[in-house]
């Protein structure tokens, strides 16, 4: 009986040891999984914070005096160039002929609106030219990625079949949008036509 008791005792102890080992290893695996999940969550938070930090650094960079002047100049130059290319037109020329000149100045959506959804209209009898272009917009803020820009100019329409010349003061509102560190026109509204005389 003594030997039988020792074998049973050994079996019980071995069984308890095996159960303890299995429970302990499962607990360890559970702790490792929990720590791994926390690491994944923390990595996501770090990535989010790094992206936010990069965005804030770009905003800080855009607040330097030189960058502000450069951005304002880019808004003015893009606005002026767009209006000149958009409104200057020779007789017998098509509006769609301007598409390549204007493409780099406008957003893709506005380009599609201007050129892909319109018919090929010709300016048959008139030469249209503009001058005295003035660009106005509110004080530059580096945190803003869009502006309403007002452009005022004198427009001269010459009828090539006669000596008739119409002059008027015109204004447009350009909606400007910052895309890929570049200011682009995303819409135009024309208004305030005032005759200047002949």
C-alpha cells in the first residue's frame, strides 16, 4: 500500500504541477496579448500625434514673415494671371484654346467645369482685353487654406467689324484654395459691371 500511495501521490502532484503549468502559461499568454494590444493602441496614438505635430510644424513655418509674404504674393500672382488669361481674348479664338494656359492655375474640379463640360464657343467678332488689374483679399492667415479674392479690372471690348469700342470696369470674386503648397482658383463669380465710356 505504501508503494501504491506513493504512485498516487506522485500522480496527483504531477497532475497538479501540469495544471499549474498550463494555467500559468495561459495567464502569461493573456498578459502578453494584453501588452501587445496596448502597444498597438499606443503606436496608433503616436502616429496620430506625429501627424498632428507635422501639421502644426507646417503651420508654424507658414507663420514666418518671409513665408507670409511669399504666400500673399502667390495668391495675388495666381489671381492676376488667371484673370488675364481668362478674360483677354482675340477674335476668331475659342475659349477652349485657353485650357492649357489655365490648367495650372485652377483645381481639377474647376478645370472640368470650365473646359470639359462646356462647348467650344468662339469669340467671332470681338477683341477683348483687360488692364489696370487690382487684387484684394483679407489679411493673410497661415491657418486658412481658402480665401475669397476680389479682382477689379478695366475691360475693353473692340468690335473688329466696326470701330465700336466698349469700356467697362469689371470685378470678379475668385475662390482660392491651397492644394499641395500651391494656391489655385476653385470658382469665379463675375459682378459689378460699370460702363467707363467710349
